[in-house]
């Protein structure tokens, strides 16, 4: 009576706005509870959200009223409506100094957002500040919020403070700190892997609540690595023994059971640690026996502890006494009137029969009762038990019951599961092939579309192979019974597609083999199948192929089979089908009917579905053809693995393969250049530098004719050689477009020499357009090959810093020397093409050999060409001359003069370089002093000779 009075007073307070809430909030809760439909509930919540949006926008809302508004907002979002407009107000409330408001704010934020929300960043600072608070209630609220809101990225921000709180004097704070660390471990194990030892320490905490909280992270750690925690088995057993002996305070009891949840967690941990370990399991037998003896089955929590003991015994090293105790408890569960206890008993029995299958024999009647129980959940659990109990002696009964249950249910997911289990059991324990075929027919008939296609292939293979013995009579009888059953099943409506495929295949292979059924009858049945499924191309294809086999077998034995009208119409229809597969099958049938007996027997042999197909991977049948082609002069095949090392012009890879290899880094050492004896020249030619920006290749032999301009034809090759040149014939290019060339007239001064001289390819500093590159491999005529965008990006990505440094160093000097003059360009031995162009100031190219060092303001004091001493013999030695001492003309130097070598017999007119005098063309003599002066001038203005055959070597060598 006193309790009724208390409840009445509380209800009266609630009706008057008790518990600190207003009457409007209580009316809202009451109206939602009395709503008769979902639509009415939605209208109430939408009206409430509109009211809350207006009130929250008011800046003068009292703080206590804001707390109630947030609670109403939580209620609305809990019912599935969007309340995102109020999330920021919950975040603001976490900053409040009042403890009730702060805890309300944390509660709302934890319910509104998660660790991936954008507003979490605003809460992290508040959590950090509250973790350092002197009020342990504030710290507890912050720890609770941290477990919910701190993601993987924000864990390092609060982790040190949470670790410090493990030593807090308040047990509630220590418990929540352990829980927060456990949550951090679940989200990012690597972030707290160095703190795992703290969980071991907290296992010995004086407070049972902290110890119980530590069991949860330890269970996860034990699951990840059981061997690392084998040393804790004795500690866990001692704790479990103390709990079972009621040594904990009575405040931890639940329904008169001492700390049941701690016991359950300890039993789970012991089950993992004792699995397959006899020594560790030996420490557990005593305490497990005590729990069985003291266990109370009068309450649900007592039964839960007993069930967890059974699970533990089924996992650890088996013991006969423990198994008997577990079987006795399981029997009590099965005999109970409670469906929950029966369910637990069936599950426990399924665990125990894995250790001792004889235990199930004692409970046969109980299992049958559960199998016939109207409760569907209990029935499914019983079928799982039967699946585990299946043997060759009870396979027929169990599978028949499972098929009956499969037919009665409509849940496709569980029907597919039951079908797969029937198939698995039939394949494993089938007493005969005939029974297996009949069982598979039932499964496919009632759940064909839910069965894996692999099962259909296994069934067809079994029918084709038979018993696997030499008894042909038994195999023929098996196939004949399969044909009879399938002809009977064809009369059933709505057969699954996979089952129809099996039927068509079997009828095509063995429909007429026994002579019971005429070919026309089988063909008519197959035509009906094809016409009944006009949208299933797979079934129609199987049916046409089956008819094709029947015709072939009949022709092979000398029997004539008339073309049925329905089959003729089917062939005509399929010949015009949109499916190319069906068209091909129809044409094959028409072609086969016109062949003779011998040919048909070779094309479609009888009962050849099980013959092994030998695959000749070496294609030896083509040897004669290949030999004839080689005798006629065909090129031999070169394996792909050997193509990259071949020195053949015709041996090249496809563009895709080239693109792949172009981006690969090469680590082979460069070959040393081989000097050649310089020869005298009777005629000189102008060799202009190329303008590509390409990586420096290895020294390569190829004959290269140069082409001036982007649209002008190439000039004639030089008639003679001059100067000292490196012999680079026949060397394969390592970078750039892959090619192979013959060792004909070698070119002098390759890119590797330019790299040794500190030179780089120029872009805009010479008179040639930066878009053309002249290269010819083994021929006198040239074609322009532009540098691909991929190569440009590759060069820019590898040497981008050098390009920037080079631009900064020469931007000032080039800005003062820009010229807007134009001139017609005429090249010797080429058709004149007048062209006027406005010389655009060009940005100097990136120096490929510049590794980012600062650019000196003056030329270096040491001549880099002196490094070539020894490569070209004694005659190539040249003294080191300081470039700064060379006189420089006051006028702007003509850079073209550096690369020209006129003797008075040849005149070359070219477009002047940037900064060159209008129409000025200087001639370079053959003296050493003039050559060094011009070279110093070129390097001072930032341009170095980059042509494939400059004349510097000739001048340096005199």
C-alpha cells in the first residue's frame, strides 16, 4: 500500500510538471504515446520541431529552459526525425559551468553526433579541459563523452590524460578510464598497444567494479593472442573462485547471484585460454565443478551462468567428470517447459556432441519433440543440431525432414541455407547414387534458383560418370532412371532455371540411349521447354544443344529422324534471334543435318562428356606450319622475355609496353665511351642543338640527321666527319622511345658527353623551335617526333626544382636582351620558306644536370672540358683557362656563332637567337683562344652547346 501511495504522489508531481520538467514536455510525451498511427506521431513531432527551432533561435532563453529544450530535441531525434539544427546548441551546453547542464550537453552531443561528425572538433578541447577538472563527476562525464566521440585521429590528444586518470582516487573515474582505453583500443589498436600492461595492473584493483571493467579489454586481447596471456590463467581462476564463494560485497549481487556478469566474462576468457591446453584446463576443473554444484536454475541469470559453464567445458581440454556434469545440466534445459531453456539445451547439446557424439542418444525424444514444436525459432535450432548429428545411418531421415521443412517455409534466406545443408549432407553421406539423384531432384525442384550452380555441375558429372566402377549395367540403369524421372518432372509447372538446364542436358545425353523413348518424343519435350521459356536464353540454348545431340546420335547409328514442325519453327526463330549464341546453335543444327554418318560420329561422339580434353599448351600441331614459314624467310619468334635485350630493328614492343617501361627507373651503369681517331674534313656543316627536354640516355649508336625548324625539310647529311667523336654505334637507348640502329656513320658528341660537360638542352635560347626533334634510325631522311606530354611531365616531376632555379638566375639577364626583330630563314640544301615571326621571350629550359645548387654569378674558374682528359687520348688534353679572363664583347654575343664553323666556302643564314644582333653572323676560328672565349660567353648567358655534334672538340684539339 505504501508503494502505491508513493507512485500516486510521483504521478501527481508529474502531472504538475514534477522532476524539473515543464507540463508541455510531459504533454508531448503523453500525446506521442497516445498516437494511433505513425502519421499522427509524425505530425506531432514536426509541430514540436518547428516550435523548438523558434525557441532555440531566441538568444534570451534561460539556461534551465535550454536544458529542457535539448531533452525534447533528443526525444524527437530518437523517434527518427532530423534535429540537426539543434546540434550546435548541445555543443555549447558542454561548455557550461553548471554540472547538470554540462552533463545534459554531453548526453545530447553523444546521442546527436559520432566521431565522424564535423562538430566533434569543437568538443575535443572541452573534453581535454574537463578531464583536468577537480570535480570527479565532471571528469566522469568527460570520459563517457570521450568513449563515444573521440575518433582515431583525436585519440593522441586525450590519451595522456586518460592514462593519468587510471590512478585517480575515485573508483568511478578509474573504471571509466579503463572503459575509455578499451574503446580507444577497439578503434585504433596501434594507438594504445604500448599501454596494454595497464590492463594487467587494473586487474588487481581494490575495487571490484574496476576489476570487472578490466575484463572486457582483456577478453579482446586474449582473443587476439591467447598465448601472451597464459600466465594469467591462475589469476582468472582465483578471481572466479572468490566471486563464486560470495566474497564480493552484496551490492554486486543480482537476483541473489554473486556478480553474475563478472562470472560470465571470466568463463569466456577461460574458454579461450584453455582451448587445446591440458595444463591450463587442469586449473579450471575445480572451480567449474563448484559452479555446477552451486548453480541455481530457478532464475534466468543462474541458468545463464550454467550455460556459459557448458560452453567453457566444450572449448577446453575435455574431462569426463565435467562432460557428465554438462550433460546433466543440458538434460534439465531440454526437459524444461520454457522455450528459452529448450533453445539453450539444443545449443548446448550441439556443442557437446562435437566431443562425445553418444551424448545425443540419451536425448533423442527431447530432440524430436523440439523438431515438432510449433515454435519456429526452436525448430530451426533443432535442425542445426540434426545437421551436426548426421551420419551415414541417419542421413535419409534427417535430409527428408529438412526437405519437408524447406518446402513449408517462405523465407528465401533460410530456405537457401537449408538447401545448401541438404546438398552438403547428401554429397557427404549419400547411401547410393540413385538416392542422391532423387534427393537433388527434390532440392532443385523446390529451391533450384537458390542452389549454387556448382551443385548442378556436380549432379551432371555424377550421372555421366556413374558409380565409378566397371559395372556398365548399373550405370545404364542409373541414367535410365534419371531420364524417366526428368520426363515425369517436366510436367510440373514453374521449374527453376538451373533444374531445367540439368534436365535438358541429361535428356540430350541419355534420352534415347536405352531405347525406351523414341527420339521424336524427346525432341518434342525439349521443344516445349524452349517455347515455355522465351526470355531465358540459357535454358533455350541447353534445349537446342540437347536436340542437336539427339539428331547426331540418331544419324551416327543410321536411323533417320524426321524434322518436327515445332522444331523447324524453333530453328527459324532462333536463326533471327538477337542472341548470337542462340543463332550459332541454330546454324550448327542446320549444318549437322546435312553431314554424313561418319562425319557426324566424329563431330558428336556418343557418351563423350566424361572424356578428358588434352590441351596442348605448346601448340605442337603448328610445328610444320612454322617450319614452312621459316623456310620461306619469315622472322623467327622471339619470346617476350628476350625482346628487351635483342639488337634488332624489327624487334620492338607495343606502345602500351613502351609506356610501361618508359616510367620505370633504370639502374644499369653507363658504359664508358670508346674514343675514335679524329679524321680530317673537307666540308663543314652547321649542327644546331635539339630542343627536346628528354632525360640523358646511355651512349647509343644511331645515325641522326638534323632538321631545322618545325616545318622545313631536313638537310643533307654531312659528307664528312670532323673533330674527335665518341664511337657510340649499336648501343641501345635506355630512356625515351626504344629503338635499335645499325652501326653506320656515327654521330659525335652524344648526350652523355653533354652531361659530362655540364651542358643541358636549351629551350628558347637557340634559334630552333622547342617543339621539334629530329631523329632517324638507320635512314637518311628524318621525320619530326615531338616529345610526348608524359615525358614532359616526367622530366618536370624529376627536375622541377632545377628548372625553377635556372629561371630565377637568367630572368634578369634575358629581360634586357629581348629583341622583337624578325628575319627570313633560309637553310642550305632546303627549300626556302619565308616566315616572319615575332621573337617571343623564351623562358630558359630546366637544366637536367642542375641538382638545385645556387647558380654562380660568374663562370666557374675550372674548365669542365678538362675532365675529358684521358678519354680522347694524349691529343685531347687542354689547359685550364679561367672563363672570367676571356674578353666579352660589349655587343650582345651571337650564340649561333658558337655552333657554326664556317671556312668561307659555306654561308648559313639562320634566325637569330634571343638577344642576337640583327643580321649578325659571327665566324668561329680554329684557334684555341677563340673557342674558349665563345664557350665562356655561352656559359655566362646561360646557354651551353647541346647539339648532338658540336664543333668544340675540334677547336679544343686544334
